[in-house]
């Protein structure tokens, strides 16, 4: 069974150590496999998981659960229907995940509360006696199934160093998730007998042992995992004949949902607070029947380009116009053609034009929405592809909406357009201008009506997070110049978060330093972490840091490997200031909000 979505789920949940994410991955994987009528090697595990976690008859407990709220702060809530696994995850996160030492009385009370839950889980696992785990090392076979590991005779013929057997003597290879110590650098006298998968970066895998040892490896074990994952996402591509309109619509709906979920998780989009950009939205609806193929939008950082594209994708879908949203900076493939073929699961070698179900008509076109062209490492090449694809289809049948961060027209000169290609661009050419900038639509700042509407949307969404103790109109008598700062949607969101629950200053200079006050919302450890990340970006010149490199960084590694759930890395990631994502099977970290990165680098420069 092969599925890109399940590989994406693996990368999302199992690149970093987090017990709750393991549980989420298991739950979603089992559900997916059952839908596919998978024949389980270990069928009792499915019934077991339903018994203790997902089934209606699973035992529930009452407990005080710790969770992180929308601000990334730790909160407690009493719940009455917590599963056994949920209780144990809560125990780990609440009592072991903060690094505190517990006194004797507290330890005893927790033991009395949680040990019976753990014991109950283990008792339900008694069927594992029928599935022995074995390993082969130095020519001997060992049974890893008792309190004391011992050698045994076996007739099993398996090309693996570690495996499980069932009652019929069938074997199941459990590499690369369990390995023997010989597969990493451990000395002969070391006591470890078994190492278990913990996390990986794309370039290395981290393992741990029951004895508490942690080891990293690459080489053949990493290659095996990456090959397994690559193979799992290689679904059999559709031929042009088999790729029906229904299949096309199904694929883009799945991909758009996956992308939208990622944008929400990164806080690039906050559901329920979008402020309509009426002027631009009207233009994006008006051009539907035009012969032109490309609608180009430029705007400064934080102007709401991503939110606009997500909204217009929704509007096109409501009009039954197919649209596929692509983030240029997060493309898994090097070229736009390859990326579209990868997302739709079609044969790249055939050419998009061979798939007649993709393009629409001039009256009912198909849209490809490309967010943040400037964020791609090969932006100029992608732009050339957009122009070439426009030549392959009937005018107006396959349309591209492209957004690009730009401060001035000069920033657009990198995208070359010949005179013969001007017809592909939508809009009336501006007088005394040439090239792309002559046809570019600029997403302007929020006007007063839009600003007030966005302010009210945020407050209505979450009064505990976005409600200053003053109104939008009160700013006029305090400092009208503030309106010019918060007319950027991102800065407006920052403003409401920073001054949530606060009054306007009554005395002194009537002025607010928004970015300075923003940085003060983080504790000293979080500020140090942000500055260390910015330093690394300064050194390499791009907002995309390889996770594997950061784990070799003496000062940054402790932040990234900390077990403390409210530590700087976890809190900033959960709050949407830091993004962790995967491209071409490698983990990356970067600032979600580039404005914050520039501010921190500005501090560095001023010093």
C-alpha cells in the first residue's frame, strides 16, 4: 500500500521525539490500513488498540490534563474520559517533561495513581508471547522476549538482524525501527542489546536503548529508512487515459487540504479571522473568463498574500473551478512541472498537456495558485516554466495566480518577459513601464475599514489572545501614526497579541515600539534561541536551516533535543514563530515570520 499522505504524516509526527505524536501516528496509520483492508501480520494489535484507546469500550479515567494553549502557555484542565495511553502521555509530559525533581510523597502518590494504569495496559498485551522478537548477532540468534536475553536455536531463514515471528513461523523484518548495537558504533563491553528508533532528520537517525543510551547513525540504516519512505510515496502514476476529471478533482482536494492544514499548524493562517481584500478579490474573480493565463500579485512581506490565495482558492472551489495551491518555497521537486505531476500522481514524462482532464476552458478554467515565488531557490526557472506552460494550453484554460514578495518594481526585474509573451499577462499595461511590472497588481496595505474589520475579527476569534484594553478608534487620539504601522495584516496580528490585556500608556511619549515590545513577550531563553537561529541564517544567507546541521551546533542542539515540552523550541514552534518542515526527505527549520528574523538581524547589525 503506497500513499504520499501517510509518508507526510510520518515526517510530521516522527521526525522529532514527542509521545503524543507517536500516538497520533499510530491512530491515523491503523485507520488508514483498515480502510485499505490490510492483512495485518500482528492482528491482535489492532484489537488491542481499540480496547485501550479508540474503541467505545476502552477504559476511561478522570485526571488533570496539562496542555499548551494558543499562546503556547501551559494550562491544566480536568477531564473525565481520558484513555490509558492519554493518561500515561500526560504523566510523562507533566511530571517528566519539565525537568523538575519530585519529592518522596509526590512520587509515591503518582506511583499509586499511574502504575495501575500502566499495569492494565501491559496485562492486555499478553498475546505478545506468541510473537517472539529475535536478533542475530555475531553468528548467534538471541530471543529478546524474556527478562534475560538468551541464545536459541532457530530454523528461520531471514535476511535481517532483527525480526518478529508468529505462530506459523512466518517472519517480519523490523529494521530500521529496531536495530542491534552492531549497527552503530558501540564498544564490545557496552551492555546494550537492542536499540529502538526515536527520531530522524533525513540525514541521521537517532536511536535509544532501554539502558538509557542514545546513539545516532546514518549509512545503510538511514538509507533503508529513506528508501522505504520514498518507495511508499511512489504510487503508480495515472496514465492520461485513466486520469479522469473526477480523479483530478479528488487529488487537488486532498493536496489543498494537506497544505491548508500545514498553513494553519504554522499559524500562517488563523481560521475565522480573514479580512476580505475586496478590491483584489474582485479582480481575481473578474479575470475568470479572460484569455490571459497569468495574474501576478506583488506585495511587501506580511501583507497577507498567503491568506489571500487561500481565500481565493476557496472561492474558486465554491464556483466549481478547480484550483491547486502550491507554496514555491516548499516544493518537493526541482521544477514546477515535476511538482504538479508529483502532487497529481501523473506521469511526468508524458507532459501535462497530454492530460486532458487538467485544463478547463476559457469560461471554466483550471487555476494553479503559486504562493511566494520569490521564496523558491530557483524562482527565475519556475517563472520560465509558467510562461512555457501557458503556451501549451488554449488561452485562458489553465491559469496561474502568482504572488511574490517585493518592495519595489526593481525586485521584479529578475522575471523576464518577452514582448511576444505579454499577451499571457492579465491586465492593462501601465504607461511608461515595461516587462512584468507593467502588468503587476500590487496588494496594498489595509485601508481604515479593512483594518478595523480585521481587528474585530481577531477579537471575536479569541478574546483571551487578541483583545487590548483599548479600541481601534482610541488609537486616533493616542498616536495616529500607529495606523500606518498596523495596516499590514501581520503587524496588526502582532499588535493585538503584544498589547492583549494592556492599556495605552497614560504618561510619557505617546509612542509604541511594536517590534521591541514583541521581543519582550518572550522569556530570556526564548530570546537567546531566536538570536542563535538568526545568527545561523546570517551566516548562510537564507531562512532555511538544515535540522541535521543544527543538531551538530554546540549551542543550538540542547534547545532542539530538550525533553521539556514548554522549552523555547517547542513553544516557539507551537506558537507559529518557528517552522519545522520537510523538503526532499530532509528536515528544515526557519522563521515563519520573516519580519521577526529581520528585526533580530537588525539588532545584530546595530550592535
